C-alpha cells in the first residue's frame, strides 16, 4: 500500500518530507552507533580508549586486540582466547540445526498431509513449547543431563537445543506445507509413491525457501543462546556467548576494552554474516515466528 | 454386475453421514458424470473410488475385485485433478513417467509409453519443460498424459476443466470426448457444470445433499427429471417451475396458472394421467425452449397450446432471444427465435409445447409419472 | 467376487508410518517440556535446597518467595521494564514503519539497518551498551571531551535508574523487528480501501488515525504478545549489561530464579519463581495461540 502517492507526497510538503527523512536518519544513527563504537574501538590501542574519545577514529590502527581476543585473552583461568569456544559453538550449532530441521520438516509433512485425529492437539502442545520461559526446565534438565552423563558437554547442549528447537522447526514447516497443494500428494499416491517417496520426491524439492528460513532462525537462536550454555556447559565446553561474557566480566587485571569489543564482534560475526547474506529470509523467519497458526 | 461397482456405499465423518447409500454400476467403456452443486458429495465419492478416502460402509469393486482398503496405486486407476497436480520440480516427461517409475517399470518401456502418449496428446515438444512454463491448456494435456500412460482400468476426472477460461474449456471438452471415443476407456468424471455433464457423458448421476437424485442418460435426465432439484439444476436457463392447479375442461386435464395480470390461463396437458390430480395443486415444469413464438414452435409436437401473456424483459443473446414474463407469480423464461418481433410490455401469444411439460407433486417435489 | 485378502500390508503401513514419524518428537516434547514443567512444579512444593528433595511442604516456598525483598524488586523491575519496553518498542516500530512507507528513497538501505540488532546476541548487545553507557569512557566522557562539561549520564551506576538502561538496550535490539511487523501489516492493507477513504476526503493524518491504524490491530496484537514474552524471558541482556546490579537493583525474575536455584541453593524457591514466570507467559500465550490455531481451521 502507499498512501503517499506522488501527488500525496507533494501535499505533505517539502517540510514534512524533510522531517520524515531526518527522523529516519536519526534512528539509523541510533541503530548503527553501538556497532560503530565496537568496531572503532576494537582497532585502537587501549591507551586511546581510556584516555581518549570513544567516538574518535583511531590515531594508531592495530589488530592486536583482535588477535588477543581470538587466541590469547584470559577466559576463566586459561589464556586461550575465544577460539576454542568459537569451535564449541560451531560443534553445538551445526548438529542441532541439522537434526532440528530434518525432524521439523518431517513433522510438518505429517501434520499437514497425513492428518489424523488429535493432530491439532499435538501441534498445539509443540507450539506452546516454543514459548515457555526456559527457567521452568532448567532444574530437571540439569538432572537428566547428569543422569545421561553428558552434563557440561557439547553433546548435552546439542540435545537441549534439539529438544527446544523442534517446536519452531515444526511450526515453520507445518505452515509452509499447509499451503502446499494436497492434490499433488494425492496424485503421487495414485502414482504409487509411498510416505517417504512423496516427501523426498515431491515436497522436499519445493522446500528450499522454508528450509533456509528455518536454518537461519535455528542457527541465530542457538548461536546466540546464553542461558543453556551458562547453565549446562560452563568451563571448557562453554559456547561463544558464555565465553564472551566471562571475558568481559572477568574482574581480574586491567579491563582491556578493545579486546572486549573485538571479542563481541567475533561472537556476533556468524549471525551478522547470515543476516547480511540472507536478510530477506531472516526477516521472514522472524515474522513467521510471530504470526503463527 | 458392472465393470466398476459402487454397492451400498456410504460415507460418514464422525456421526455425520455425508453420502447416503450410493448404488451405481458402471459398464466398461462408459463415461459416467457425477454432477451437482458444491458440497453434494460428488468429489467425496470420486475420492473413495480412487482410494484417497475410506469407505464407511458398502463396497466398491473394479473388475469384480473389491477395492475397500486397497491402496490407490494398486487399483489400476488414474486421476486428473482440478489443479492438474503436476509435480512442480519435475519436467513434463518426469511427471508423466513418475507413476511407471514408482511401479518399477523398466526404463525402455517407460520411454516408449511416454512417446506414445506424447504423440497422442501432441505434447512431444513440451517434454523437457517444467509445469511452470506451460499454459493452462498444456498443463491439462500433461495431466491427462500422466493418467493415460498408466493404461488404467478406470479414469477419474475431478473437475478438470474448471481452471480454464471459457473458450479453452469448450475446446478441451471436445478433446476429452474425442479421446474417450477413440480409447473406449471407462471414465468417472466429476463436475459442477451441467453442460459438461450433458455433452460428455453416456450416463449422468445428479447428486445433491449426499444423495444420488437421479441416474440416467443425458436425455432421460433432461426430459424426465425425477424431481424439482434435477429439473432446475440441469439446463441453462433452468427449467421454469411454477405453481399450478389441475382442472378438467371437457374431460381434458388442464393446468391453471396465474398470468401477469392476475387472471388465470389454462394449458391443456398432453398426458391423460393428470386427470387423477384434478382439483389438486401441482408444480408445472416447462423448459424455456418449450415456450416460443408460434413460428418457432416444434412442428412434430402434437400438443402446442397458446398462452397469451404480457412480455417483461427481452434479452437477445444472438442465437436466441430470451423473454421473461410473470407466470404463476414467478419469473418464467421463454426462448424465442433471434428475429422474433416481440416487444416489451405488449401482450403476446406464446406457443407452449405441452408434450415437453412435466408436473411435480408440490409436497414431495417428485415428478408425477405418466 | 474376489476380495483382496492382502488388503494390503502397504496401505496399513502407510497409515501407521506418519504417526511413527511424529512419535519421537512428541515423546521428546512430552518429556522435556511437559514432564519437566510438572517436575518443576512438584519441586516448588518441596523443601529442595542444593539438590532436589522430595519432602512436600505445601505452599511454603511461595509464601517465602513473596516475603523476599529481592523478588519484590525483581517483579517491580519486570513491571517497569516490560511496560516501558512494550510501549516504546511499539511506538518506535509504528513510527518507523509509517515513515518508511512514504515511498522513501533508500528504504532498502534503512530497513536492514533498523533490523540488524535482532541478529545479535543479547550478550553482544549488552557488552556494547555497557561501555557506551559507562560514565568513565562512554557517552558522558565523550560529551565532556566535546566541550559539554556539565553533561551527566550515569544511569547504569545508579540504583534507581539502572533498570532504564536495560530498557534502552532492549528497545535498541527489538524495535526494528516491531517496525518490520508493522511494515508488513501496512503493505498488506487493501489499496482500494485507502483510495476510497481519500475519495471521502480524509486527510493523511485522518487516514492513519481512522483507517490504517485500526486495520493494524492484528499487528499490534502480535507485537504485544511477542514483546511481552521476550520481556518476561529476558535474562541474557540483564546479565551482560548490569549483571543484575548495582547490588540487585536490576534483578528480574529470570536472574532471580537462576541465582536462587544455582548459586544460593534455594531450589524450592527458585522452582516456585519459575512456575510464576511460566504462569504469566501462559496467561498471555495460551489464549493467543488458541485463537490462532482455531482461526486456521
């Protein structure tokens, strides 16, 4: 829709339009500022930060903070940098996303094309599970991970993220497949294709967009998770977010702001990259998460 | 025992019976059309024949083999869907041969079958395209190719023409009819379009409200509808059905109907049995083409009756001119010759062919049989 | 008449298979979500301390919980945070969406800028804002260096004001997303309605107030539900930005639950607080989800 057709725009007047543009630019500045500060200060020597202006461009450019954040900074007790934790996160995210997406796609397929009595209730229960405050499962989850002897490991975190990611993955695929013509499934049935053949040969080839949306959503959410990481995998198995928080809030020694900023950008980089490369799908994922049903 | 037998079949969802005891025996090579308004149960019945929906009670058998519980792919049937249901990710050739592939037909045979069907339907040049690159008519052909290639016992069509524009629909209709005449396959065809039903079928089942209202040849359905529903559903414009009273004049039963002016007109019945209804109310059914200008009346009819009535609206359609008048308190349509001299608002002597008139019991709405 | 007695394995398998495929996920959700919820609810009635214990003690934990000062602070903070966060995000989101919808040149550049914070972890956001708001090196220091000597902005160190810094950071992170929701709503409005309204002589302002904003009702509802749900769950941001401090001035129920359960060994009370969080979210989500599911049918 556009109320502001060309004629209309003219009637709002030049002053009005200037005001609109100014406001939008101001907000753009507001959204960009924190990131700008992080980037600028991550390439300054520490002395320029503590003694100088946070907004100013560096007088002396350095990548030392980045190197330090990546491989030598003190995280907890070890001077390992964020590197091992970055790989922890990768080892956690990739299997969790893959498993969740596959299960979600199959669930969505069953819930739309092989409907049975009570399927709406099952879906409702799965849907609600997306929105619970995770505090409610922390205690029993800690017990179960202990019993399974995967407490404090990346494997444990994968399990946790799979369990709480299934709901959203199912939601995405169900909504997508609901719009997929059921006649195609019927035609394939008459052609003699079975349950899995119909899925692989008919639905899956058309599932590209929703798979991208689902993968991006899961990737962003799991990568950015802090609560589960902090609760179940502190120490060597901690994911990136937990390590970053340890780095930033460690109270020993001098606060190396430039290293903190570099670390923060490192932690943000994968999801930011995904956003830049596939922003369209990212937005669609967000919207699908808010307009359910 | 027919080729395709539908025997005492009902369908319920929960406690609601949506299809009530259907019995149809289809002979080999027949073209059966299931016609009715949306929600009448025709698609449900088709899906039950296909095996896409379960049968609540009764039996469906094809070639004497009971099909209840048999998987759709094992019934040796093929179906053409309303949306064509072409697999969007496969080429035309893959679409057509997918069923053969699923049934484990070896590749050389599949290629040969594909070639035969493609040349039969003249789609050879489209085989490498994806469905998205085809026009509506081409998709329709591919969908039929997919059905034909299986060489099935029964073809099922689910409103296959309803997504085409008017012109193409007529062309494809002819094409389907030609195909049936050449291949002599058994067809069950669902549509809500009564013209399709009339033109294509060897027999029609008119359905409404989960009941088969009438099963018969197109001529039977058109000329002797079982009830008011069938009478008004089939034919365009619909059959005129007006309240009337039977009166004996000189020993001949007449239908007494109110004219536009309020006074009554008397129309002599062609059938004698109407005298049993003397003094009673009936519903009189007359098709528009049975009310004409005197010059256009059917010369073979033995019972042309004159009806003087005031002309309401005239609608020239090119081939004919339709005239609307008030009769029995209802709008009644007459089909006149295109070059009729009739004028709006004048009194005009219409010729009514009472041989084609039918009468219904106003209580049951069933046709009063001769 | 022959009846196919092999009626037939495959058909039966096909009926069975979908349920079989769905079963593992359903079992997982049943155990890990609903089973766990039940377990936590059970714990909230026990005298669990460092480890779960199974001695029931009725409503004891709940009555204790409501006598704890820190819980009161947490609930008050959540109330302040949630209401400001929801209102401000909605206002900014609506404003930006309406402005962006005026055939703006460069919309394609502005939109991603408004939205990118949503891709970041709250921990990253918190880190950035923590130093930006720090009076020593952040915005206050910058203003001083630029010559505005009297500028003061020390909210993050101020017990009474620190909660508002969390609002600022949270609004920064999610208002762009709300903008996207409203923008989608605006773009979904039937153009002919707007043309009709313009024919009726509605001014631009009236058009928005009388026609467009009322038509955005579903977007308002979705935004409210999503934002309130995010607000109740927010944990990461508080930890990264203020760590719940100064003191426990910025504690919220999520941080309260964590510290009582895992660092103060009051598991029963922690469980009780988690149950209250769940109930609050359920009160908002359940009617919403129910309505959404029914609509679809």
